[in-house]
C-alpha cells in the first residue's frame, strides 16, 4: 500500500511494526493530474507530501514570469516548509509536471506521528536539516555559479528526470531563456 513511503521514512529513522501501521493510518493517498497545482501562491501549506509516482515543480511568479526553484520526483518529500512551519501564505506554487501520486499528511497528523513513534521527532529534524542544506546549496548556486555551472548542477541533481521536464522549466531553473539553454547544451555537447 505505502511501501515506498515506509521505505523513505526508514532512511531517516527506525520504524517498528506499530509505527508502520501508524503511517498507514495518518498518510492519505492523492493523485494530481498533469499541470494541477498542489499548492497555490497565497494559500497556507498545511501538508507534507511524499511523491510515490510523478514529478512536482516548485515555482514563484515574478513580474508575470514563472521562476522554477525545485523539482521533487519519486521518493522525495515535498512541502513549502516556510509556509508550513510559519502558517503563512505561500510565496510558491507547487504543480504536477505529469500525473503524480502523493502520500500526504496534515500538520496535525504529523504532530501525532512525531509524538507516537519512537523516533518521530528525529524524522522531522532530519527532514528539516536536509531541506535547509538543499536551500543553502540552491541559494549559493544561484549567486555564485555561471549558467553553465547551474545547468551542470541541474544535470547532476535531476539528470534522471531530464526527459520528463519541459525545457522551458529547465531554462527557468537554470535562470536563462530557453534559447540560451539551447546554446549552453550545444557548447557542452561539443566538448
């Protein structure tokens, strides 16, 4: 039923048989269609999700342009942690790039998970630490890497998803126009 979810949580903490049963009780399965948003800018993020199948894109609207910041594919947890933790309106949108199956848990049920599992709070801490490190890395890449280096980093991080992500989303993530991304790809292929 939620084997991949149990396995993903198990990468962070030990889950007893009782803990696994609690996961089955607290997480709900949901499906998004292609281009459907899981979270809209201005809404408060009230759930943590695990991507079982599919792909999510995190982006902001800046002066009418969509700027992609992150992708979450199979086996990843997804959330707008800033909105989730502060109970504040989201500045990001989270959208399905393709049909996507998620296991979601509400903030209230996540607190129950933290309290009732032996290492629940450790799971939350480790998940937040991983998110913080990803955010710092992304911030530093944006300000210190050239577009070519950002594209190479994209390939390193998301290379397995490249055929599933439209090129204009990749260009947005790298911080260039699609035409510039084409030139970067041509230069890299020539090397």
